[in-house]
C-alpha cells in the first residue's frame, strides 16, 4: 500500500507537468510570433513611414511603425545604446532578441517539466538525474535573471545552490537507506 502523502505528491507533480506543458506551448508560439514579426520588420525596413507594405483585395497592411512614433528607451536596453537610426531594423532586432529570450524560457520550462514528470514516475525525488536537471535549470534561470539584475541573479544562484545541496544530501541518505534494506 502506497503512502498517501507520496500519492498526493505524485498527483501534484502530474498536474504541474501538464500545466508546464501548456506554458511551454504558449511560450513557443510567442517565440515564433516574435521571430515572424522581426522578419516582417526587416522586410519592411525601407517602408517605415506608415505606407502600405502589402495589399491584397480588402487586406491592407501598413508598416507597423513610423519614424515619428519611434520612442527612444523602449525595447532592450543594450539595443537602445547601439544608435540604430532605422526604426524597422531596431524593431526587428528587438523582436529577434525577444524570440531568443522567450525560446530560452520555453526550454527552461521544458526542463522543469521533465523534473516533475520524473517525480511522478519515480519512487524517490532524490535521484542524480533530478539533481542534474535542477543544475541546468539553475544555470539558465540565473542567466535570464542576470539580464535584468546581477544582484537578483546572485540571490537566485545561491538559492538554487542551496536546493542542489539539499538534493545531493538526500541522494546520499537514499543510497544509505537502499543499502540497509
């Protein structure tokens, strides 16, 4: 007879894995949209004055932004400092960077989802594969947070290191318990 707490943990891990799968799908779609938007901006780089860039019957698409509506300070900070004059190229670069960031987030969610799937399927959470996946998650999360703040990145890295050490200790205890049985 299985412990009821373990059964609840496995059920919770299953639900979390399903939710993370939905989030990963949404993030993947967002990354694709950002990539396509960047390509459209590059395609329309010479038509940034609000003119029609595509017309087919009743469908008319105007350039997404004009030079007059370009506001300095929007977008990624490191791109703003490059001094890009063409608003469409600036927009395309921002879209491409956003696509990479969102794709990285989707990959991170996929790695975390695998941890929950493994929790659901295993008898113990203290396995080296879970510890390895948590290490990958820690590195990717720290890199993403470091894009915004080095201080917060240090806190995230130290928090993950604490969890990594606890899982490592649990692995050793699990090995000792398995050997005594």
